[in-house]
C-alpha cells in the first residue's frame, strides 16, 4: 500500500456519508419451483442437509467390521456422513498413520460410505494443525524470537544468544533508543559502554508439535507461510490418502482451525516484505515488540498484511489447487493464526465456522458472512465442540440449544463434534474424545437421535433456500487489527472483540436486524450488498475502500459511523429511524430471514431459559402467515397480518413463512376432556431388571440406591380411562422444566449448555395404545396424541433414557498411566473430577390437556 517509510499507509480516517436506502443484492441458491414444492421438500428434506459427524479414529486402531457397523449406525440415527480424523491412541496396538493397514481401512471406508449413501470428508492430516514426522525443522512453524539481554556495566561486547538448528540472527538493537548494532565478530556483539539492554531479533521456530497426533503422525507443525512445507505435507499425506480412496474421493478435504500459536515469521519474510511493502523491515523490527513512536502502528500493519498475504498464497491456495486436482472440494476453518481475513474464505469451497457467540464476534458468523458475500450457498460449523463438559454430560436439549445459535449466525450444515470410534471390546460407555460430547449409540438417549437429527436436517435445508435477507453489514477493521499486532500476537479474528466493542452487535440484534460482517477485499470484489453499513470506531481504511463507500453512499446506501454517535448504545434507535426493523420482538428472540421469489421464511428461536411471550412485527405486507413445524413438517395457519403473537417455551424454535398461500385454520372438534393428571401410579421396568415395579409418585432414578448409578432406558406403563369423546386436539404434557441460575453452578471453562433442567431426563419415546406418538427431548415438553386415544381404557407406555455419565460416576474411570508410558501423554480427560449421578427419568407433572388449554399451534411433535 505504500512505497516508502515516509509514506506508510495512506490510510484515511472515515466519515459519515449521506443516508438513504440501498437494496440488498445477495447470491441466490436454486430454490424449489414454488411454495407447494417447498412444503414437500420441508416435510421430507434431502439427505444432503443431514448433520455430519467428526469421526475420531483413535490410534488408528480400526477394523473393517467395526467401521461398517458404525457407518450403518450413523445412517440409522439420521446422520448424513462423517469427516475422518485420525487422532491419539487409546489402545496399545495400533496401525501406524499412513501405513498400508491404515490406508486399506480408508479405502474400505470410502467404498462403504458410497454404498450406504453417506458423505465422507477427509482431514488431510492427523490431529491439528497439519504437520508430522516429514516436516524438518527448516519447514516447521516460524516465529520471531525477541531476546532481551541485560548488559553488565562497562561491557564492550556480549555473546549473541544461543541459536539452535532452524534459527538465524536477524538484527540487534539498543533497547533505549532502538539504535541498530551490527558489529558481530566470532559470536560477540560489540556494544556501547553505557548500554544497558540489547534486543536480539531471531528468526526462530515455535516448536509446536501436532496436537493429538495418531501413532506415527508425531512431528512439527508446518510453516503455513512456506509453500514448500504444505506441498511436502500434501505429497507425504494427502496424495497417499487420496490414492488409497481411488474412485471414491472424499466429498471434501478438510483443514481444521488454524491454531499455529505464535507463528509470525518465515525464512524469506524480509525479502517478501520488501517486495510487497516497498521498504526494508529490518530497521523497524523493534516496532514488533515495543513502541518506536509514530511509525509503530504503520510498521505492524505492514508486517501483518504481509503475513496474511503469505498465508493466502502459500497455504490456502495450494490446498484449494490440491482439492481441484483430485476432483474434490476444499473445506476449511479459515480463522485463527496465521492471520487470515474474512475474505481469505474466497479461496475456500466450503467455509466453516466454530463458536456459539451469536451476540458478539464469532468465527461462525465470520464464515457465514464470507459465504453470503462470495456465493457459497452452504456454510458448515464445527458444532458442540465443548458442549456441557464433561464427556457424556451433554443432553439432547444442549444439542438443540447450541445448534440453534449456529443457525442464527447463518450456518446451514452442522458438523458434530463428534463420534468416537469405539469397538465392542472397549465396553460401555466406550471410547471417548478427551474434551467433547459424544453422539453415538453409547448414549442411552440415542433412541431420540433420529428425531433430533430430523429437526436439524429440516432447519438446515430451509436455511439454504433463496438468499439471506440481512439488512446490515458490520465493517471489520482489518487494518486496525494489523496495526495492533505484536510478536506472538497476530490473529485478526481474535482482535475483533476489542475492536468492535461490547455494544455494536447487541444493538443491531436488539433493534430487530440480522447482519453479516464485511471486509475490504469483499467490498472491492462485490461492493456493499446491504442496506446499511456500520463502521464500528474505525481508525484506518484503505483509500480504495473509502472510494467504494463514497460511491455506495451516493447511490443511497446508509453508512453509520459509530464515532458520530454520542453513545454507541444509541445505535439501535438510530437504525430504527433509518429502516424499520425486520423483526421487532423481545431481545431473547433471535431470527434468520431467507428471501425466496415466492416467500419470506423466518426461523425464530427463544435463546433464553425462560418462556417468552411477545408480539412480533415483521416487515412484510400483503402475505399470508403460516407456521411450518420443524419437528414434523406440518403446516398450520398463523394469525392474519404481519403482527404475530409469539409464545415460545425456553429454547423453543419455530418457522414462520409468509407467502401468497393461504392455509385454512383447523377447527376444534368434539368435546375433549378436562385436564387429566397422570403423574401417579406408574409401573417402571429398568433395562436388565427381571420385572417392573410400582412407582406411585414420580421421582428421579437416583433417589433409589438400586438405580442411583443406572445409565440406560426404563419403561413406564399405566392405563388411563377416558370416559368421553376424544375427537378434539389433545396433548400429553410433561411439565415446564426449571431454569438454572447461572450463578448457582460453576460454569465449565469451555463450551455451553442449556440453562434449564428438564422434567424429562433426558429423552422419551411416547406410545399410546402401542402406537408411537412422538419423542420428548426439548421444550415444549409435550406430545400431540390427537386421534390415538379412544373412550375407555388406553395404554400409555413411555420409554425414558438418561445419560451415560451416571454409570461413569460409579467408577472407576479409565486409567491411562500405562498407555501414557508407551505413547506419552497426548491428552488429559476434561472435568472428570468428583462425578455425581444426575437426576433421571420422568419428574413430572404429566397431564393430558386439550389443545386450546395451552394456546399452541397443533403439531409441535411428530405423530408417526
């Protein structure tokens, strides 16, 4: 951007522009022909919208028989595919990574996945980030090592710091005035007699090793700024795995999150800096670790920009080219370190995010925004990474609560984290990843997985239709982020929370808008395809961007500079004066709006742990409103007009569709009974028990010593007599649940949970007269039983499943000492101290109620 140090950064400060309107121009995804086809597809969504799982191959120690068994289980559970990731060993005997045995297992998996109709993605390495035994120290991740050496009084020379293999001294400076010292002879640096401290700048290596590596995959993390390093890796690992897969290439090859901590240097950085920035960085190196005055931020900026360019050209581009050569796609978590930008995702076929922070900056919205800007119709996210630690603690409600937050940020493909490969000899609850939830059949609540997966599939499908209808773009101050870099701290996305501040994003959401992020490269490429652009306290902006924004404003685009506001907390009211809210509702209600030629689709979520009753106003006119049930695909009429009464249970989600299609209301029929309390006098049989036993009052399984540590399923049965017509719409309700006060429970260091204790712990299949009425696993805890009951005696059977953690709490937990003595300590199980059994079973109250007693649209749970 500049030709000399005196001209560093012709960066312009930004100003407010004229106000007006600018119509959104978003990339369209091929949509169904009309509303009726969309209804049919919503009821039976395509398989490519199914959730996927990260499949951890421990060791690797896998067999074809078990691989096939687990793939078939995934399919039965409604899971559409998997991503293979070989990680650390849990068995003593393992096939080496990339051995003939491993490659044969990979070949078999690709063949069987295609036969079963499952999508297969492949991580191009073991663990993360990429690296391994084939990476020499000269290709290992680089860093700028700054050594601060005190100089004894009256000393005229000091030894330079010890340099290991792969290191090189760049320059030395007096700390007090940043004067460069160049007189080095036989390992001694000549210094002035009054020198007190000398700074040595050394081209070094981070020393980071591949995290959670499989046996035979141990080694240095590669230098992401060195094209030769990634090409070495692709030749060593990528080519061999793709050759093994042969005619069944993966749907996508995958690069995990960029966690190359402290990586901020590479061997030819000084040469590349001079070519790209037009001056020599060497005299200004002290700016990367301290303050050199007015030029400090400019030097840091140019250094950061150079690092970003090298990562794009030498890491992401070779991976994209590799995928293209092999007839597959490049899926990437493009955030972290090295300092890639939002627009680095333009080099990616399938951008992927991570993180649930929907009311602040997140890598999830970063990825979705890039997809919206660059025409990628599908954005995935690594989902449930740290869900309700420890392992096996996560509930189906936890799954939904987190998944919905990903949907609210623009995600429409979930990659579950994850599915541990676990052979029968591992016992129960089987192998598990050190820090993640488990979503396989070792969870007792697996009986609900098809229902959970179907919900997630429907929402994923619907959020791919049409185009995103986000009104607002938030400009990401990438130049400001570069200008704040220091040695060892060089991530753009990790800088954004501080740069955006705590108010901008909540103000946008609470004012009734959804939004995307946008950066300079996207503006240069596609302009500003939003009605409003917000500049959040921006200090630096490229002149080309400034000119683009002037043109945008001249055509009616709205530019809001938050520095022109007296208080950033006025942003929401300012936006409402400029443009009516898309959805005006309670702040707990999040939404996604998709625009089709024939419909406006809104996905609505109560993100809180309490019921929210709110009247919502939608910015639509002349269209009919209908509820589309994401649990069973049923369509029912909403009230007339664009103002809708919302009554959402904790963490409940709904789909509201506005179109020309008029859905007739369903009249109440017959004379339903008054509410009937069914909370007492059940018979309960636990799996493995010889017979059922009476349970006169509902209580947790942990209240009885015999079942305190039971993990599994129990069947509740009773007979209920109905003495009158049951032709009207009826529901079986299980209670509201109890909100959890966050201050009353130590929050796990990582991840999230649903802050609600369910009356059903944790999932239940409800049968009426031996017909499945539906599953209960999230609010509202109720099942539609219309048409299943008849006058006289009726049989109720409820199969309830809890968590595997109760059996784990009995102990003993696995002892990994011998394993660690053989392979080294490659992981530490998280949060497993002082495990306690958790409440389980039906806790009540259970009631049979008429539909109009609970004022809810019919059909919130599937009837099969």
